[in-house]
C-alpha cells in the first residue's frame, strides 16, 4: 500500500477529514492584516468579486479589497477542525524552492534577502538514505551532502548527532529525577520520549491532558541544535540570530511541524530556532533543479562544534532513531543502582517494532525501558496506560514503523520493498561507529553555551512544553 | 413463483435500526440503532406462530448511534461499533437470573465514527473501520484482551464496511472512495493485496459466498457486482501479480435498483442473494445456474416493493434456518421474512 505522503502515517491518520476541505470550510477565523474594528453598529457587508476576491463595503458603500486570510501551519496544528491542508500549507511555507531562493539571494547579496548566512545540520538517517540508494559508504554520502550544502552557500555544516549528546544527557537526568519522584507523583512514570513530532502531534490532538504529563519535556536534538546555533554562532559569523538561517536535514515532514511550533519561536530575537527542515526527497528535487547528479558531488568535511579538527563520525549507541531508550537505561542503571551496563540487548516482543530491555537487581526487575515504533504499537501502549496497566519506566516512542531510519521522506527505490529497505538501513546504521556519551565533552559544550545561564534559562534552552488540542465535535460533519 | 413472506414485524427500537445479524446457530437475531441499544431477539417457542421477541437490551455501552453489531463465532461475545468512536465487547454471563450480557471491554483508537465491526471466522481477529479512513485489525488475546494488530490506511475515504472471508483470515473492506480492498497477514503485519475498482460511487456493503471465491458488492451507484477470485497460474488466462490472486468483476447488475443499495447478503446455504435498498424494497437474486461461471448472470427472483416504510438498511440470511431473512430500516422496525422458492 503505497502512500505518497512524506509524513508519518500517524499524522496522516490524525484528524484528517476530507469532508471538510480547508478552502471551503476552514473554521479558523480569517485574520486580516489591517482589520479595522467595526465601530458602527450593524453588520459589515462583504462582496465577492468576479475574480473571487472579497471586498468589504466601507461606510460610504465603496468596496475595499480584503486581505486574503493567511493560515499558517501553526494555526492548522492548533486547530482540530482539519489538518488536511497541512501538507500543502507546509510546502508553501518552507519548501526547498524557498530554501534555494534564500541561498540565491544570499549569493547575490540582494538587499531584499531575508537571511545573511546559512548553517546546516545533517541528521544521520538522511545520510544513510542516500548511502543506501546510491550504494556508497555512509561516510561518502555524508561528505557529498556536506559538499552540496556548501556549494549552496552554507558557512557551516554540522552533524545533528553532535547535538544529540546534550539532548540525551538531559533525557537521562530528567528520567532519573522523575523516577525518584514516582511515589509522590502518579504521572511521572512512564516517561515517554518526545523526540518524534509525529507522535507528539498525535498525543496532543487525540489524547491530550491525561497523557501530556508523561511526555519528556526535553527538546529534540533538532531543536536543541537550533537554539545552540543561534546562541553561539551569530557572534562568530558576524550576523544576528534572525539573519542566520538554520537548516536541518531530517527524514520526515513531521520535523517541519516541529520546527514551526510557536514554542520554538524566540520573541527576543524574532526568529525561529530552526528556519528550514529539508528532507531527502526534497534534496533529490534540489539536485534535479540544479541539474547535479548526486554521484558527481565532491566531498567536504563536517564542522565540529568545538572547532577542533576531530571530525570522526559517530552516532549515539542504540536505535536508528537516536538511541534514547538505550542511553536512559544505561544512565539510570548507573545513577540509581550503580550498575555499569556492558551490553544492552533489546528483546523483540510480538513484532520487531516493540522491543524491551530491563535490568534486575537481586533477582528483581528494577528498571524497564522499551522502544515502541509505529502506530499499532503506540496504540497498544497508550491503551494499556489508559487502563492503568503497568507498562515501562521509559519508552522511546517513534511514529514510523522501524523508527526514523524509515521516515516518511526518506528515499524509496521502486524495486525494493519497504521491509528489505529498512533491513538495509538498519544494517548500515549498525555499522556506523556507535558512541557512548562523553561527559567531558558535553560539559565543555554546556559550559561554552550555557556557562552563565541561570537554572531557568538552562531549562528554557533545553526543555519545552505541550498543549492539548480541544476536539471540536461538529454534528454537521456526521456521515453515515 | 418464488415468494418472500413476512413472518413478523418487530417494533422496539426508538429510532433508525442500522444493522441486523444472527448468531452462528441461527437462534438469536441481533440488531442495533440510533437509540444506542443492541437488542437480541429469539423465537418465542410458546407462541404458535413462531414469533420473534426481544429478550435482551444492551444499553449504556455507547454514547452515540450504534452502527453495527457482530456475534463472535463462539457465540459468547458480541461486538458493537458506534459513532462515539469506540467498539464495545459484550460478554455473556450466565447467572440464576438467566443470561446477561456485560460490556467487558471498550476498544478505543479510531479518531471518529466507527462504521462497522466484524469477527473473523477463526475468532482470533476482530476488524473495525471508520470515517477516519482506517481499517483496524484487533487480535483477540487469551486473557480476553484485544490488541491492535494493524492500522491500515489503504482507503482514501470513509470506510463503510468490513467483512471477513468465510474460511481464511482475509478481510475485505468497502469505502466511500468507491473501492473494495482486500487484506491478509504477512509476516507480522497486515497488508493490502488487492483493490477492487469498478463501482462509480460509495461501496456500501459486500458479502462472500460460501466458498469465499466469489464476492458480491453493492453501491450508491445503484448497481450490484459479482467478483471472482482467480488464483496465480489459473487456466483462464487471468493475469495475477506478485503471486497473489486477482479479483475480477464478472457481473454488473444495473437498472434494477432505482436507488442506492445499502446492504447485500449472500446465503451460504442456498446461494440466494438479498439486497436492501433506499427505495424501501428488498430483492432476492440468484446466479443463473445455466450461465457461464466466468460471466454469470443474475436472475431476479423476488421483489418486495414496500418491504419497509423507509430505507432498508440491512439484510441478513439466517445461517441455519433455510430461507429465513432478517431486515431493518429507518422506519424503526425489524422484519423477519421466509423465502419460498
Ligand atoms: S519516527 Fe522519526 S522519521 Fe518518523 S515521524 Fe517520528 S521523527 Fe519523523
């Protein structure tokens, strides 16, 4: 069953309602830029012109053309009326063509350009997707992608994984804190990972208030990277945060939803933490647009965060989605029970998309974590939680079956079935160098970045919050 | 001349009656509707004229219209699907006061209205479908737990009906996207292995024949169609792909139903096909035994023009008692009919 959507299937399922198409019945009130308050009594008269434009009759009875309502993706996300339009709204809002235009504007130093510099974060899943499609070693794919973005004008290209450690350390600490709190707080355990926006969107829209306290408040590596880059780099690059475009290369469109959350917009700098999310399918389109063959790309280095030349590539040990469950288990075992785990083995249950690992002390299970991928397994977990059954202490939840390696916007080859494809991707991922968190490095990075930050500021940089979306039940939409 | 005689008319529901069915022994008639109740009806053995009477009302399980009900093959469980987005499992508890049904599980997960629920022949699976365009397969656990085994988003619109193959774990679904999809289990997941396209409008319902090799569908386009399964390597030259069978439309009956056809039931004993239609009529057909099995023709045997006072929503042949048919309607009534050939 081929779906052409670049979103996770969870997003596709949530509140998609084709009976209400946004153009016809979007329930968001139209906001007009220069809306004048109607002070006189009586209702405003609105005319629809032959060209389909809306005009409002002013006091003298002369028509004034009304602004077309702009509905942003964020409006769609916060609304439960429909989200069918999300994909098209998104494509309008941050498609790769817009990104290309920005690169071009910078190159030509156009006065009208909206950004001055571009910084790119490459996530490992898209790299592996190109490696798999073109049958080249992942290191080579990584160097080629880096070359492509430098060619487009990026002043820095980072691995998103170099920001992962900040995220993982925070996840571990958050978990241990909540684990210790569980006797006094019934919603502290299980802790559910929040790095997957597909899952977050589903939790906020469908389950809302009862489940949100279980979500880990730690931002995803993408968002942490955005904050850090905009905090640290403008100085070095002699620009401001709002003039620096942060571009993340991610495996799904869901990550675009994440980047456009209003929680990730900084009022003080009037800028988004992450300005663009570009996915492998769009990179292919960019290549096509520029008439470049991927294999012909040169190779370029990746910048390291601390400016050292140490650019050996490694990814966090554990799943291809970012290794959350494995890190939390290791960290908590050490912190809570003084145990150093050599090997963490996740045991598949009913299907390979639900895997669990636990540790025992004196023959008793003291910690249990799981990796839960794909909608059906998320469903079963959520329903168990709802019925107050025991589940796990920590769960790495990812909306895509097989997790991020199988993201909705990864490259597919027609000749290869999804199963074989994910098996290949997993094999490629397992051969990468897997690292454990290097505390020294993280502390150094934290010091450079957050050195003088107060605990509140620290919290602001690394944590976020979630909001339930109220369901609207509109009797008119009933269809037999 | 073939006839369809009305055996009895059953009032009771306080609103539209959406769905009728039988238990697998054919002794209990089951119905559900707008009044948020499920009703069980049995033959009153004391009455001379063999009337059917309501002996249990299952209420308080759902908050909105109940659109569909289904008996498990073991007859101990009933599943009901509602517009409140849930599906309830009712279990038979025998006590000194007789049989009671209790809601023992509520299956949640669909985003909105659940349109249909069906038990697989093996009893190991339950399927539900919804306006949210998805088809869900639930695995029945030993401890009475239901686990979601698959969420299938193959349809592009509201899914109206799900029906299981009579012998295998194969599911067919009918949708507002004008297609029928077929699903089977592959490794540890369920996959869509066939899309049946030919109807011009919503496919409202579908029914397998007793062999499971033929499928009848009915639609808002006022036609009914017969589809035939062709296995890979068949000797009739029908192409198949990926080693899965092809389902080919071998017969279309149009110009008979003046309105939408809402339901179709294929009797596994007699091979008779009954339809429920928006023109208030019930019609009985059979496949002309003289016709070519690869291009069969349907023979209309009976029409009961005003079978109900309003739309007929559902028809169901009794699985045991030959020729006994149940129907229900917007007119708040059920009816039981006897076919005489
Ligand atoms: S699992 Fe990964 S790829 Fe899939 S939606 Fe979530 S973040 Fe995106």
